[in-house]
């Protein structure tokens, strides 16, 4: 019995069974009397047809079987002739087969109903079993039907959303999906549904307490027992905490990468086998390899063997230490420069607490090291310089002292006195020069040196420079050959500073010529500039030191200079002064013993015309008028010697050693001129000047500042304090006396 047969199947069964009846009868034929019991198998096959194919198949089987048997077996082959017995037999067959069909059909229906009921029961049990299972699963489960609508939710789902099944089925579930996620979810579900493919999606579902939680929902298509598509089933897990953890991890990674990107150095992590697992951008650049290519490689794959061995050894030591190590590592970077790095290496434990990686951070200290070396070198030079300076300052003191002793002993012998004075004058000049150079260097390095530019003739400058060295050249037996071009060359420059430049070069040329030699000064105008060369045939300069000699305190081992007043700052001054003028200087020499040449290039004045001097100095100096001069200096010797000089000059003098004393002396003495040392005890020379100017009698007297500070700024301050002039120590007495001649004659 089966309901599952199609109509064609049923009729096939009927025809088959009818044929079976015919064949059975035919097989029984030898034992049955001719034409007798020709329908013997018909009831059985009819019953079978009804059972398997339903009443229609039964009728068909009965009709076909009867006709076939009637034709084949009743009264020989063929139909008829029919008698009343045949008719009765037909009626009997019809009646019996009808009864069989009716009862058979009924039995078949009853059996089918029972079978369906059993099947339904079995299915119910399966569903029940599934729901029980699904309700006990620790995930949220739903099912949907072929119309895409949800048909069922497990207990976890209902508890999660806190709503009954009726509210959730159909499209009710969507009410709890976060509005930002709903469209995306429906699209994913719809697309998968249409193609019957599995899907997985993440969305936020509102929990009973109102909080949206992230769910991971995975669904697959379902089929009935007959294999037909019946809808979808999906299961969801709450991944909020996992997502949070993932997002936190992502944020940490982002923070880490950003931190590493901005780290002003190299950073890397290697595994325990020494394979790179992380490098920051700076490290990838320094190692000369893209990051991906570095990962998985060891130092031995990347660096020369000796470097790799050093790195590996340091890694090993760092791993063996608990808190890591610091060391200096040297590596030639991709730029070909040997870099020194301060490296910190440290072990990084894995989840099991065992060392799993070794981390490294390297800060490039190449520049710092260079700077440290430079500072060390500068410090060394400064120490040398101080030693040289004290030596050089002491040197002139010996002849000065000797000369003083000579003067004291010589009595009135004018020849001895004159010679001694010459020595003292020369040595003092030398000392003044040293100190001046020192001050200039100090100013120039602090950018405090100002040029007083004027339209000047280069020829005049060079002639003056030669004059400053004439005595030194004469004593060394050197000749100075100055050859100037026919046409004068004019510069917009500070004459004093240029005399200083060429004076220094000539001075050096004299000092560094061991035997009497020839110093040549050549001038060659070239368009907008002029090239001045100072060449000597002296001891020369090693070619590899030609640049170095312009550095501060640089002195070469070639000898000669040290005994002649050398501090190693002359050429520094030359270079900086020439550069201040917009020019350049270069040293040339073929080496020791081959002489030297210094080539100075200076810009020449745009127009080579000269303005006549504004006020030509008067040829006739005014006669000295005796003045009352107050000398104020806390150094008693200075005060005394200056006062004596002024007395020799025909002036009357008074002396004071500090501010209050000066004011008191001034009140008594009523001077025409006050020469005030600026750095006085109690209160400064500026203060004394200001206070003096408040006295009516002193408003117009001539007040001179005397100080070691000679910058423009210092002069300005003096003028602001009320001084009429500013003299720099050591005082040029000639200049002072000549200045006093211009002081208006006193009325009293
Ligand atoms: P100083 O002469 O005081 O030592 P400089 O700065 O003038 O300092 O010169 C620096 C060094 O350059 C000298 O110590 C000397 O070794 C070298 N030098 C300078 N000029 C000459 C020169 N004309 N011939 C040979 N060496 C020179």
C-alpha cells in the first residue's frame, strides 16, 4: 500500500498485475480443464492492484484481466460465443471484483491514514526533540520557512530579547535589531535565501535590558524528509565581549604602530631564534630592506658576518639578563655612513612566562658623538690655548721687567733709557695686540663685532698693514714687496679691520719664515671683486692642514710660531673678518718647506669713485691749554701713571679711587676734565658721571669714560650716562692728550 505512486505508476501497476493474472492462468492451464476456471487469478491480482495502486488500478486490473482471460482461455482463443452461463459468470466476476475493490480500497485508506498518523507522530517527535535540544543549546537559534519569515526561536533567543514567541516570529525579530545594521542584515539574509547558500553576519540585537549586543549569526538552508527546501535555520552567539577585546587589541596595535612610527630611532622585535617579527619604519630604512622582506630573516641574512655576530651576542646577553641591557652598537647604514647607536635590548616573555622575543630600540647618537668629540677637541684646544695664553702673556713681561731694572740702574744714561723704553714699548704693543685679538675673537664668535664701513682705498689699507709689520719684518730680515695695480681699488669696508686682516697675514708670513725671506703682496682686480695674495717663502703648511688652520686655536707642529707670540686665533679672526666683508680667504701651500700663500677675495665698491673726506683734519694742532683733570681709577698704579702723564702734558691733576671719593674730590677740585674708570667699587663710573652732571658747575665739563669694553653698545651706554668720550684700555696716551687739546679753554 502506498500513496506515493503517481497516476501513471498506478496504471502501470494495474497493467502489470493484469498481465500477472494472465500469465498465472496460462501456467495453470495444463492442470485446468479447457476453458474452465479461466479467471482463477483475477481476484488476487485485483486485490493487489487496489492495495498498491488504489481503486482505479483495481478496476483497470479487473477489466483487463477479465478481457484477456476471456479471450485466451474461455472456450478457446477468441471471444464468444456467449451463453447465459457466461453472462452469469461475468456478473459474478463483476460482483466479486467490486467487493474486492471496495473493501481493498477501504483497507488501503485506513492503512494510509494510520501510516500518515505514524509519520506525523514521528515528525512531531523529531521536532520536539530538536526544540528540546535547541532550547538547551547555549546559543540563540531561529528557523524560518520558505516565505523567509521566521517560524521559531529557541528559549535563549526569547530570554535574550525578553519577548514571547508570538512577538518574534514573522518579522517581529527585526524590531530589536539595531537600525544601523538592519538593512545590511536583511540584504545578506535575502541574498543567501534566494541562492540557498549559507551565510554569516554580525549585527547588534537589543537585549532585554536595553543594551545592544553584537551577535554573530550563521544560517544554512534546511530540507524536509523528501529533500525539499523548507527554509533556514540560524544560530547566533554573543560576540560583544570578543568584539570589544578585538577592538581593544586593534586600538592597542594602532597605538603601538603609531608610537613606533614616531619613535626617533629604530625599533624591532626578534623571536627567540633571532628572526625579525617586527621592525618600525626607521629600522626598515636603516637596514635597507622593506619590512616584509625583513620578517623571518635573521641578522646573519642581512648584515655582514662580524656585525651579525656582534648583534647575536648582544641579543643573547639581553635574553640572559632579566631587565635588559644597554650598549653602543655600530652599523653602516644604507647611506654608507657608520652610525653609532645607543641600543637598549630586552627580553619579552610569551604567554607562558618564558622569554619568547628580544626587543630592541636604538637611538642614533652619531651626531651626539660627533658633537661630544668636537666639544672634547674644543676643550682640549681651550686648555692648550690657556696654557699658550699664559705663556704668551708672560713672555713680554720678562723684557719689560728687565728694561725697568735697566732704567732704574742706568741712572741718567740716555742711550740705555732709550733702548729700554723701546723694548718696553714694543713688548707692551705686542701684549696689547694679543689682548685685542682675544677680545675680537670673543666678539666675533658672539656675533657682536660690527664693521664701520667707509669708502676706502685698498692700497692705503695694505700700506698701513705693511707698516704695522715693518719692525717685525726688519728684525727677521724679511723683505715685503707690495705691488699695487695702477688704478686704485676702492672698497666699502672697515679700514681698521682690513688692516688687521692683512697685518695678521703679514705678521704670520714674518713669523713662519725661519730664515730671511721675501714676502710678496699682489693685488688683482677681477670684475666685482679683488684678489689679494700674501705669499711667503717660509716654512710652509702641510697640505692636509690647509683647512684646519682657520679653526680657532689651531696651531701646527711645523714649529716657529710658538716663540713669536702665537695663540692660534689670528687666522680665525682673518677668516671671520673677511667673511663679514662678504669675502673669502684660502690658504695654499705645496707642503712643509715650500712657503705659503693666503688669497683673500673681497668685493670691491660698486662705484669706484671716492668722496672727498668730510672734514679733513686740521694740519695745525691747537696749543695745549692747562686743564684741571680729575683721574678716577681703583687701580692705584693706573691712576698714578695716567695722572703723571697728564702732568707732563701740562695739566693739573687730582686722583680718586672710588665713587664717593671721586664726588668729594670733584667738589673740592672743580675739574675741567674727569677721566672715570667705569668699573669702580661702591658705584660705577656711569653713576659717578650721572651724579656729576647734576652739579651745576659740572654740567658742561668734559668727562671721559675709561674701560676695557669697547663695543658700540658700550660706547652708547657711556654717552647715555653723560660721558663726552669713551676710551678703551690700555689707554693710548697720545690720543688722550690730543683729545684734551680740543676741550674748550676753561673760563676759570
Ligand atoms: P698663530 O699664528 O697665533 O699660531 P694663526 O691663527 O695666525 O695663529 O695661525 C694658525 C697656524 O697656522 C699657525 O700656528 C701656523 O702653524 C700656521 N700658519 C699661519 N700662517 C702661516 C704661514 N704664513 N706659514 C706657515 N704656517 C702658517
